[in-house]
């Protein structure tokens, strides 16, 4: 019976030897006690002599610490848009006019001129048919799809294709980078949904996505394609909007030719991109009044034209005119859809810019201001065309009363600049998200607001967009060809969003299957029809967004592909724990005072980088911390849940692992001195908490085998149990706790000093004093100067991508952390992938 009890305890202890402090499973790194040592410790001071205690395994509270956050953003995780009062919501809704709706608001400048460039006006019914198409396109895509459905698929307030991908990654392990941990699901912002009757279907989808690498790759490519299209929009939107506004001067100012339009447009674009460094918030408040006045002008001029020229355009609410429009014009009507789709340009910005604002503010602004004003503007232009069909080329400016021409022109020019702001902000947001999820090379990001973390500015991207916009305007010199390119980019992004939201409906929302399929059937069909129309214009300018998207897709996929291969190579080459244990606490070298921060990407195991330092350095620091900066698929990680600490090997090794978890919207302040101080403070808290958790467990243990004889102790040694290693903290809470009985208070006096939560614990105080001594000696950052190379047996294409393209991106990207150059020790590492 005694042997059975010993074997049962041994099995339980063996199963629990590879746990994080917060209970997540990893590889076995820290065997701090043997069973014989645990028995000896319990035996000292115990009145019962020959017995040992079985430890009560339970899940301790997470010992997270370390905070390198967040540029002084006060309470950034506590006060979001949901906490705003009513007046604050309306103020934010007003601000969205200056950032989100500029693109869609300026579409009346060019929609009808582009539509009727493909379909000549033969009768008033052609005008009504085109107007009906425009009205129902706006009602179905931006209003029904985005306002009421897509905006609800946000990732804790964040929007865009990468936000949808992040949301899917939380529910299914579809990320190609294998650094997921069970502990990540304990982050409060994960917020997984409660199962529903549709759970079985969702689990089947999840299982297929996780087990099939092809589906994972296709999902990633879909997301990267959508992001590439959005970046392409960031180039085409400023070009199209500004040129459309400036071209109004051609008929009003004598001698104002195409060259003048191009020159003035370029000057305006330079001014637009030059003010981006002031931030989205300042730009939004600067432009919001102008956009408010613009929408008021659109609505007022529309009402004026309807009342003056033809109120019968209200008949366009009858969708039968759409059918008649296609019946009369045939293929030309289908080609004209490429112009109709321009009325919803910028609809994706409603979702992509969601992180800057809130869902309710965007919904209020569109429903109460944007939607009615746009309908009135298009109906007013249609009323004017009913009387003057020859004015189609300059329909917007010709329909403006002469007395208001110059004021409206100034407002239109400002509105065109603001329209560009919507997609520029969306481009910044998408690139920031893709960088955080390992799909874009690291670039400098400037956070322009102390209140809203989502408002960012990326200098390199900003100037790249400006150069490309100038090139587009100077080369195309016409809004017609730019419009052909514009439509492909817009529809492409919408199709990607439709696909991803459908996956969210089936996997996460667990929507009724019929309703979930109605979404892609209705909206996907409409978007495919528009796509078929705009693809016919590839040779007339439509090739441009495809080239942009292809280039950015290659960059993003290459970066992700190379990063995944590098991580897998590090996993294969990590150092064995047995090797470290054989070296002993001295690590086979001299331990000198100081703290060494070993930066690596592994979430478990000891990186091969550390072995190189042991070989090449004459000494190693007395305290070693393996620091891993890891992004998890959530927008923000609360500061108190950000970091996980773990001890590596026994106490006398003085080695720790720290995993820094960030969301793709989190901000990191790269001040190394603040980082160092908070690291030590957090590590001290961790050590104290570790001692308290051990004391709590030991204090809850009851004697397992009463009156164990000395011969039983000998049998433990004979069976090899003395070599069984016991973890400091374990997670077999459900199995062991159910059979455990708490120790009465009177027994606490018999516990050893190391098990009592006292500040006078000698081992704890010794370790804390050693840590302080190491801090006084300074910090050293131990980094790898990595070179990633394809193996010799790799195919030619892989060698080309890894050895040249990916290597070029790595050499020119920004480091993921900032460290003092005087405190760096680098060792060359070559990863063969």
C-alpha cells in the first residue's frame, strides 16, 4: 500500500512538471526540487517524523508583470469610446466626417460624368436608371452591409481586414507562426463567445482550418490581398479626388488647361501629405467643419436643383428603372457599372478607420448626415441632367448656381483633400496591424494622440504614398483612367471583407446557416457583378491597382514566409535543458555581477543564441532573463496581463524567462532605462509572489502517509524516486485538489521557513539581494545579428526569395525594440531554413 501511494504521488508529480506559473503548458524548463528534497523539507520539524507531504496542486493567480507601455497615454485601456457621454458620441460622429466619409462624400464630383461617358443619354429614363443604380448601390453596400453588419464584426473596437483575421486566429489556430500558448486565452480581451446550438458546425469549420495548411495559407493570402488593395486605395484616392476637384477650373477660368490641372493637383497633394504628421485627431477636427459644410452644400444644392428643374427624379426610387436601363443599353449599361461603383468609394474606410472612432459614432454620422445628403446630391444632379444632358462632363460644377461657384469650389477642394485623409488613415492602420501580426517589415510608427492609441502616423509610408500619388497624377493626367483603376481596388477590398465576415459568422457568431449564407449570396453577388464590369478596364488604367496590390502582396507574404521559417529554425536548434543542467549553476563559465537580457523570439526553450554567448564570452552575467516580445491576436493586452515570468532551471541558476505580450494596437515606449527599472521591479514582485504561492500550497498540504518508516524511505531511494523532479508550481488542480484536505492552522508552525510567507525567508532575501547587486552592476543586451539563408538543397525560387528578397527586407527594417548602443553585445547567427 505504501509503495502504491508513492507511485501514485510520483505519477502526479511527473505530470505536472511542465507548467507556466499561470498554468499554461510548455516544455519542461525548471525542475526546482526533487521528491527526496521535498520529503526532507517536510520531514524537518515535523512531529510525526517518518512521513512526507503531497503538495496540493492548484492554479495560482497569474504572476504577470513588467510594463513598458505606453507614451503617457493616460488610462488608455480603461476609457474607450464606449465610455463617452452622449455629447461626446455626437462630437466623435462629427469628427468622423473629417476622416471617414471624405472619400464617399466627394464621389458626386465624378460619378455621373464617368457613368455617362460609357452610356450616352438618349432619354430621361437613362438618367433615372443610372440614378436608381446609384441610390440602391449606396443603400445596399455602405448602408446595409457595412453600417449594420460589417461594423459589428469588429475586434474589440478595431476594424479592417487584419482585425477580422486576428479575430479568426483567436478562435482557430490558423496563424502560420507557431508561437501560440494556452496562456494567451486567459487574456481578458480574448473574450471567446459562449457555445450555441451551432457550436458543432463551428467546431467542424475550426477543425478543417487548423488541420489543413492549404486553408491557412489561402486565408492569409486573402487577408494580405485585401490589405494590399487598401494600400492601393491610399494611392488612388488622393489622386482621383484632388484632380476631380481641380478640374472644375477648366471651364471657369480661361486658359486653365490640363497642364495647369496637373500642376495644381500636385501642389495640393504635397500640402496634404505634409500635414499628416500632425495626426489624425488634429486633421479630423480641422477638416470636420469643412466636411460638414460640404455635406450641407451637397444637400442644399440637390434640393435646389430638384425644385428648380425636375422633381420627377423621385421616381428613381422604383428599381424597375434599373431593369429598363439594362434592357435599353445592354453591354454599355454593364460597362457603366464601373462608373456607378465609384459612388461607394471609401466605404471600406468606415471599417478600416474604426479604431480611430467608435461603431455608434460612425453609424450616426452615416445615417443622419452622409446618406441623406448623398441621395439629395445625386437626385439634384439627375434633375439638372434631365434638362441639360449636354452638361454631363462637368455635371457637378454646372449644376451649382453661378453665385455659389467659387465658395463651392473652395469647399470641394478642401473636401477632396479630406477624402484622401480617409484612405491615408486606413492605410496607416492596416500597415500597423500587419506589422504587429508579422506580415510587414517593421517601420517607424509615430503615435499622434495621447488619448486615442489608434491614431498613428508612419513617415515612410506617408512619403511613399505622396510620391506615388504625384506619379499617378503626372502620368495619367485624366480622371477617367484613374477612375478605371479606382474601381478595381475598391471592389477587391469589398470582396475580401465579405469573405472574411462570412467566416466570422460561421465560426464565431455561429449564425444560423441560412442567414450566414444569405450574406455572401446577396452582397457577394453584387460585388462580383461590379468586379466583372471594372475588370474590362484593365488596359485603360485598371492595371495600376493590380500592380500595386501585387507588389505589396509579395512584400508582405515574403516577410511572413521568412519569419515563419526563421522561427521554426530556432525551435529546431534550441538548447537542451539537460545540457544546461550538466553545466551547473556556473553555466560552465564565470558568473559576474550584472543582468543579461537575451532577446529572442522563442516562447519556450533556450535559444541557440545563448549557447553562442557561452562559447564566445569569457564570463556570463549573474542574472539572465530571456526576453521574448510576442504579439497576440487581440487589439490590446491590459497592462496587468501583459507579461509572463517563469524561472528557468533551479534557483541557483538565476535564469528567468519573460514573455511580453502585445496586441496589434498596443503602444510600446522604447525607453531602455524605464524598461530596465520596471524589469527589476517586476522581477522582484514575481519572486515574492512565487514564494507566497509556494507557501500557500505547502500550507494546504496534509500528511499523505502517516508513520512512514525509515525502511520506506530507503525503498524510495531504491526505486529511483529521489531523482524525480518536482515543479515549483503546478496546475493539476482538478485531479489533486479534489482529493486533498487542507491543513489545519495549528500545523502551520511545523512548516519550514521557506514555506512561510515571510519577508525574512532567507532564500528569498538572498535572491532579492543578488538581484539588486546585479542591477547595480548594470544591464547588457545580448542580441543576435541574424542572417537567414536557404539550405543548399532548397529549390531556386526559395533561395531567391530568402537569400535576396527577405534578406534585403531584414537589412532595411526597423528593430523591434530600442536598446542603448553602449550596452549591446551581438553574436553572429546564421539560420538555415
